[in-house]
């Protein structure tokens, strides 16, 4: 008779003692050319992340040339005085580096990631792109064509189309915020190499720029590296541009972007609120997360789990632009999609959720889960150098102190259910929300009008 083998079980590993964690604090400095430097040593992060912030906001774009900041941002990696576009791409690849750039309302951002062992090479290429971009006519023309090709696809995307319409509704026509960040077909087709060069000459200079460097800097003489690379970038002195005030109209109303035959309706419900300088921001973050930050939040529980209207609905607050005096603005919004026949019922239940929160408040259990998800997972969120660098750059861009993020997590943990409830109710008042629906107007207009959530207007999709 064969003897059965026995299994030997090893002791189950036990969790180690929890270590205190806080968002890292950077060191500040300034190069001789006026460039502000934030550095953050992160042992073990062998991929160094570098963020450069340029004071070239979208409202600085010349009239009729919306999108020139985007084309300039993309053209930074399309050749310099030392390398053609192809050579520059090859040099980045040889360094194991990536370089991305984008333009938004606060300004233009360049993002470099490079192995620590090749940091000197990566910083040299970044410095060349900023110091002497080629802006070759052929490359700018190609970037313009690419951008023009993107626009029809964006208009065909329901969520992008809803965002475009909401901005148009909320902000005055004269405000840059009312128009697409990357320009329209009419404005982009007017952009050429001289226009890009002109925008660069007027707004890109080290004296009004900031660089953030995060990663394992063991054995790296960063002062010397920066001095030899970004320190060689010169430019005229300049003062930061004044930030114009943000005005918006959040009168409760509904706009339907008609898509005949659409089987789903894209929802985007929003208004404009204060930025992160407002003392209510931590409570608003917590309350908004309880409302629709994750699968366990109130909106998802009702609209997805109980009613089956949607695959998911989210609420969020996104800073649009800040000012030194704290007069900036954020977009407070609820987004998702539902099947066409249930558009009316879904909106009805969504408004019932908002009214219930206002009448009964959030629960302690909802608050506890939100704190656990927002604060408890923060160390994982910032495991990479790029995540830390991006947040530090956000703080600079939004005129926040260097310890803002660390302080925010302490404030979130200390925020109570009553505070979170009050903040989210004030953020999403049921009578001050602009609702954009991208869907089949012939099927959804009447049910939506019956809800009484605001005057309903139908516009044609491009």
C-alpha cells in the first residue's frame, strides 16, 4: 500500500510594522538664469522624472490662433539647432528617455523621464528643446495637419463633445475657457511656423519657468548638471502674467447635443467652484468622493447596482486655473453614460440622490471608506518619481505651498461626515447645475423636460 506524502506548511508571513508616510517635501533653488528649481531625492527611483512649467497660458494665445500653444508644445521635440527631428528622436531613444509636452489653461508643461544613469544626456536634450527649438516650417505644417485630423475624432467622441459643450455653456464667449483647449479647425489651420516662433519668443523664458526633478539622485551633482544644461538657457527677464478672473453662469439648464439614432446618452453635469486655496477644499474632495468617486460611492450604488442604468457614474473636482491670490476656479462635475430609453429615469434618480444627500447627509461608513481610499492608498499612488513630480508641478502651477499635498492628507483624515456633507451639497446644488446630454434628442427631450431640472435646448452635433 502506497504511503501518502504529507505537506509541510510554512508559517504565514505577517505584516510588518506600519511606517509613517507623508508626501515628500522638495528643496528649492534658483539657477543664475532665473529658472526656479525644485528637487526631491527619492532613493530607489532609478527613473528620474523632470517637469518644466512654462508661463505660457492659453489666454495668452493671439486672437484667432487658439491652439498655437499646443502646436508649440508638440514642436519642442521636433528638432533643435543641433538635431533634426529624426536625430532628436533617436537621441532620446539612445538615452532611454521619453519627452512629452502639453498646453493647458495655466501654461505649457514638458515632462521628461530618463534613467538616472543617463540624466545628463536627458537634461541636455531637454535644455536644447527649450533653448533653441527649430520650429521648422515642414514640422509645424505636419503638426498642424495632425491636429486637424484629430478634431473630427474628438467631435465624434461623446465624452469629448460633452466637455466642449459644457465649457461653451459655462463661460462667456470672450473667455478662452469657453473654447477648446487645443483649438478648433478654423483657428488651427491658420497656425504656421512664424506664429509658433512668435508665441515662443513672447512667453518662453527661464526667468518665469520652473523645473521639478524627482528621483534617486545618489552620487549626482545636480547643481552642476543643471548649470551645464538648463542653466545655459537664456532669455529676457519677465514677470508672471496677471491671471484674469474666472466668471461662469451656472444657471440650471439642460443642453442636448443631438445624435440621432444614438443608443446611449452621455451625461456631463457641472458647474464652476473655487480652487484649492479655499479652506473647504479638503471637505469638498471627501464629499465628492463619497458621492461618486468610486464603485462603492452613492451614485454608482444607485444608478449602476440598484437600477442597472449605467456601467458607472463619477463625480469629481478638477482645477482649471489658479491665481496667487486664490481667485482661481475648478470644474465640479458628474459624468457617465446611460442607455437611451433610461435617460430620463437615470437623471431623475441622480437628482434624487443629490436631494437625499442634502436632506439626510452622508453616512459615517461612506466617509470612512472615502478616507481609507484617498489617504490609505496615497503611498502607493506616489510610488513613482513621475507621480511625485507631477503633483509638485501642479502645486507650483496652482500657487500652492510645497507642503500642500502633505497637509491635504492630514486634513482629509481629520474631516468629519458633517463637514463632507455640507461641502458636497454646496458643490452640487440641485438648482445650479448645467446638464449636457449627447444623445438622440427625439427620444430623450420630452422625458428630460418632464423632470423640471431646467430649460432644455437642443443643438446639432457638428
